[in-house]
């Protein structure tokens, strides 16, 4: 897991949020020491589910849960492993999935976001999962249009925003679908030392710094209210070149 430990970086994320949507559930990826959690509460966010799989930080979340009277809630799961939870649920193991989605409710697709995912999303498989499931409005999209406001690896932003005229290997079918269904906002880089990695094998309370690739990028976006397949997503099976035309068509 990667954790936000810098107040300025947390403030940048919070300031990018629309205050008019602070009432929707917020799913925080790895709150860690609670820097971002406290900033969200100060900004007026009412409901935060903290997905914290590391025992080293659960006591901090539980303290916030008690202080806020339940506005903060601890879930000892890793939301980035949601694809695995869905896979287990299809084989009769639904407990973890139900725990992850507890408290979420449906909001019409044409209205605002049904929920927000905030924090640090350092696994590219999570974004591939989202792009794949938005087509059929499954999983998180069964509740409406989630908004993602997260720090991600710069390489993942490149894949999300790649176009046919870009050189290199970043452009792929995944890029096409992300352009159709998401609105990647302006991405701003942040220095890597503003995040704290926790080794998977670390003992409770013992933190280790180590190299973790390119500097993180603040990215914001969510499914478009309308667009190709928005009205009847289950009928969306045109050839890839049709999707590409729609994704990169110049604005009228």
C-alpha cells in the first residue's frame, strides 16, 4: 500500500472535489495515518469508508471512527483487490464483497456521482477492471457513476490518456475504452516522497521507505453522463475501429 503523509498533497486532492457532492459516500484507499481522512472531514465530507488492510494503521482509523461518531468507518480490506472479491463471490464466497460494498446505494446515472474513490491507487489492474466493468455497468457501476480522485503512477495516466498518434506502447484497446467512458481530468504530478510505502511483510508499526517507480500523478475523472452506449450499455459490442472513432472524434 501507499499512503499520503503530506498535508499539502492531501489538500490538493480535497480542493479538487466539488463541495456540492460531499454528501455521497467516500471510499478511501489506504488511509494510513489519516492525513487525507482528516482533511476530508474538515472539508465537510459526511461518510468515509476507510479501506485499510494494514494492521499497523487500523488503530488510527478506529480512533477516528470513535471521534466522529461513525462518520468514519473502518473496513479491513484492500479495495484495490475488488476484482478478486468479485471472482470469489461468483464461487459462493460473498462475505468480503458484501463487506466492501456495505452502505452504498443507487443514484441515477444522469445525476452526480454515486460515490467517490479517493486516495492512492498504485495498481494498474484496478483501472483495467473499472474500464472493463463500466461497459456493462457492473460492480461499482451498478450504483451509478463513481468519481475517482486519486494519485496514480504516471505510467497509468499515460495509458488512460493515450491517443493513436502517440509513439510507444501505451496506446491500446484499454486506452480507447477509457477515453469513451471516462473524463480524465488535468493530471498534476506530485513528488514521490510525499507518499509512504508500507512493505507487505513489515511488522506492525514498522514502516520502510523504498523505491517505488515514477512520481505519482493526481488524476480525476469518472464515467461520462452520456456517450456511446450510455443509454443501453449491454448493446455495446461494435468493432474496435468504431470505438476508436468515437473516442477521438473532435468536439463539435
